[in-house]
C-alpha cells in the first residue's frame, strides 16, 4: 500500500516512479523467484546484496514484457 501511495504522490507532483529498490540479505544482487512472481515490467528493480550486514554488490534489472525473466540493465551512480 505504501508503494501505491508513493506513486500517487509522485503523479500529483508531475513525477514518475521509475524503479524499486530493495536488498537481499546474504544473497546475490539479482532478482529472486519471489521478485519474478511479484514484479511489474515497467519498473527498474535495484537490488543490493548485503553480506553479514555489509552492503556489497548492487545491480539493476528489468522484467520482460511476458514476465518470464529479468534482464540486467545498466546502472550508473552519479553524485548530485
């Protein structure tokens, strides 16, 4: 429900929600089966691997239109 509220607030400000960030504790920075079952094709998913409480790898993924798999996307981090 918080996600829907955030999307509505963004639209009221003429902004678009383009991605979703989450972490995978003690697992790789790639989508899980749960992610595949719950994702939407029009968002980018940023996944952060956290090993023993320490942030490690980060990657970006986009779900295919047919919802069968994710493809890795470019991720560029820049200062503001």
